[in-house]
């Protein structure tokens, strides 16, 4: 029969081996080997960019035009636009009309007119020619006055160095708020159908974006514009009005530009970051006070900021200073996840170095791991809970 001392000695050997293996955080958490534990820099990966999200190619009939050409071009009429029409000598046609879903203008006592592809001036001239053609007026007496009083929605395809590439709808009506009545003034202005609105609706530009090389494809023409003045607020001329069906491509510089990692009109004002903090003594995120507000961070926050928001920093220094924080992120333009691990000590001592304390991007994830001391204490506590009944049973 084994004595209590022999029983304890037989149990302690495998348990000490278990303790040694569980007392440390896994050292290699980065499957892509992008992080050596001291330096991490996101790179630009174009391999995962879908063909539909790549830069539009110029055809043989299209040339590259300047921003001045695009900014002075009159916008084309689109579905949903509201126009005011008056014809001298024919007051029954005077009124406000909306372009229907087929791109037609329906007039009383007259056939419908297709307006897609027309600007305001070209449609005005087209209506005058039609009135002359059907012999309602002579060429020298016809006078049509047409003005746009409200712009309709516009579908824009935004691609390139933005966080959420794809199609966006600008200037769509708000179903919760009734539309304002039509004013008796000529002309219209919409602040929701411009380049700023399109970039913002696509999640904002990424830190690798080249704001001096933004391409807008309109029909067979390709325009190169700059949005640098939008970011700095120094130039409103850079904020180009867009037409329905335009394609916007934001070129990439090929590297991360920290000057773009801040809230602005064309970058995200804030972001959602997924957080998990199950460090002792918490068993759930609720016990760590990681709620909806904690996971919303201003754009430009660092990994240390996210760790503080997740309540992963603080407490007893000797016990918690070696806690580890894991950042799960992606390279720009890639869908492959990267895992970066830092200790709280590393983040605190090199908080100003972005290679050690990297910026957190939208939809990244942050997780906290206990320190070695806490791991040792919890495993030792588990060993005591296991062997105590055995020792007590052997003694009795």
C-alpha cells in the first residue's frame, strides 16, 4: 500500500510538467511571420483585389482628362432628378417634373421625352428642337426655360484604396424624414452627390491611398483628380460632383502613410474593433466592462489605446505588467488575417513607435492574455484543488 508521501510524489511529477507547459503564453502566434515580436508594418497586397475592383483601363477612344475639365462639366440628368419647366406661350406645360424610372419626362397632352444622357442645357435645346419639329413653334419664337431644382440618387462604384470597395448610392431619400418642399429658386445644390460623399460611403480611404491620383471614369472618359485639398480643408474645388454611373478608383501609394490615419471627411470618423478580455478574475467580457462603447474607438487609435479600452492595462504591476495583447489584423487589400502579439511592457516603453505599437484598423480584433505570474498562480491553484482531496483521502 502506498503511503501519502509516495502518492504525493507520484502526482507531483506529471503535474509539474503540466505547470511548466501552461505557465507561458504561446510564443509564435503569427502564422504569416509578419511580426518578429518587435516590429510590424502593414504592407499593400493587390493579389486579393477582385477584377471588378481594379483600376479602370482607358479604351482606345478615351483619354485621360484633367480635373479642370471634370469640374467645369455640366452634370448629366439622371433618374429621380426634379426639374422646373416653362415654355413661353404654353402655360399648361409649366410646372415641376420628375424623371421617372425609365429615364422619361411625362408631359400632359404630349408624348414622353427621353432625357438620359442630356445635361440641362442640352435637354433645353432638345425640347426646343422637338417643338419646332412638330410645328408647334417657329425656330425664332420658341423659348424653353429649364432648371434643375432637386438632384436624384446616384449609384457610384468605388474601388481601390478604400476600406469597403463596392457600389454606393448617394443622395438617396431619407425615409424617416419628409422631403423639403420645392423652393421657388432656380438651380440646385446637393452636398451628398460629390466625391467626399462617395469616399465616405465606401468606408473612407485607407492609409496607403494616393490622394493625388484618384480616377473618375464617366462613360468612355477617364479623369484624374486630386483629393488632397479635401483632407486638409484648403480647397473645395477638389470635391467633384458625381453623376449616376460614375466609377471612382483610389490609387495606392504602396505604403502606409500615417498622415492619413486620422478622422476627416474622407477617412472613417470612428471604427468598430472586436475585443475579448477574459483575463483573471473575469470570466466574460461583461465582467471586464468590455461593452459596446468600449469597442468603438476613434480612427487613429493604437494597439495600446485599444488595450486600455479593453481594460487590459493596469492593476498590480508585478502581476500584470507582462500581460500579452494580441492584434488580429490584415494587410491593406488582403483578406488573410495576421496575428501580432505584444506585451504591455513593450507597448508602454515604445508607445510612440508605430512598428511596436501599430495603429488599429476598422474591424480588427484585440484579445488580452494573462501574465506568466497569473498563469502560474491559476495552474498552481488547479493543482491544489486536484491533489487536496487525494491527500485527504489517503490520510483518512
